[in-house]
C-alpha cells in the first residue's frame, strides 16, 4: 500500500528509490504499479512542489 499523504509519500518513494530501485521505472515494476498509478504518484508529488530528478534518482 502506497501512502496517500503527499509528504509521507515523498519520504516513502525516495527511500524506496535510494535503498531498492535504480530508477522510477524499476520502482514501478518492483511495486507492481500500473502506468496510471505511477502518474498519480508523480502528479501528487508535483502538486506539492517535487519533481523526479533522474540523475539523482529522487524527487527533489
């Protein structure tokens, strides 16, 4: 289950990216997220001012 609160979601996703996945695509695959679910995560994080930085492999 992915957290719904945007700030908790940010922490969860960045921790997963740092510790377990080398990219957002790998995270989506590993957590079995559909394209729509990934878009919802990205939109929610962008809604609170964070964008995925591919080079850093985190939302900043």
